[in-house]
């Protein structure tokens, strides 16, 4: 069963289509890059898959569930902006996630926080921007979810932090799950991707495995993206 399936999915803001008859399938065990220019519909698609937005038309399911309580229980979502309560300490954040999510793996989160030398009594407010982003990602990846939706997880952080974030994604997701990773930094994430979805003006223009792109087109995902979306 696909982790995520969309058929003829439409979402409109006013008269502007953000998603225009989007059809795609994401299988278990895959890390998928959702790639496209600004305003292409990436964040809208992620929010619809997470049940935060309601489509005007079409079909979407997460692990066989239509959007609702059952589908949201399968999804672990990292928004583009840091959204953890800054007044909490790290240990309070662990308690918070443990109370909200039955699938939260507290031991895994503690191990990753210790790896970063983050003190459990340190407040989120006292942390640097990069450290806050790492902590939020740790919370998201410490759930035993079936679908991880990561919106710009490496935007605005230094290269060393990017490497840590990508290794955290690879090392901590359930092999029966799938990861959808939206980003503009294609060259940085290409090494961890299994598949890519190119989206532009609300339409899917390509869905392919990374291996097929390299074998059939003889180029990297980054090079193909630049060719497809060149000005």
C-alpha cells in the first residue's frame, strides 16, 4: 500500500491554482525530494497531506486513510519555520511530545540531544537558531510515523548542520515509512534521495527515481532541475 497517494488533487487560493490536478504515489521505504521553484505548490501539497488544508477536488490518502484523525496520526510534520515553544526547556519539550504523540520515541530523542550536548534544562529561547532547528527536527524524527513531511529542513543553516540534519533523517526514519523532503538546496540533499518529484505552477512535471535520472539522462538531479526550470 502506498504511504501517500494523490489523484487529480486541486487546491485554489482565490482564483490561483496552487495544486492543479496533482497525481502521484509515494511508496514505503523511500526518501523523496519534492522540488520546484518558489510558489510551485510544494508547501501547499505538504499541508494538504498533513490535513492542514482541504483540497477543492481530487483524492488523497495517507496509508489508506482519507484526511482526518487517522491520517494525521501517521504523519510527522516539520514546518518551514521553527514552531516549538521557546519558553520550554528541552526536557519539557520531550514531555510535550510524549503527551501528544503515542508513537514518540523518547529514548531516541534523548540520545540525539545528548549527541548535540544540549542540556535538558536549557530553554529553547537560549539556543541558537541552528540548534533550535536541530531540536525541532529531532522531535519530528523521533516519532515512529509512517510519513515524514519535512518542509525546507536545511534552509538557513550552515553546511555542518546540514550534514547532521541529513544523517539524522537517514538514521531515524522507520524503514516501512517514507520521507518527503521539500528543499531548494538540491545538491546538498541529492545524496540521500531515492526519488524526486518536480512540481511547477501546481503541476507535477516529473516523478522519477534518482537512479533512473542518472542512468537514462546521464546527469545529476541538480543538473536536471536546472535544465527543466531554467529561466
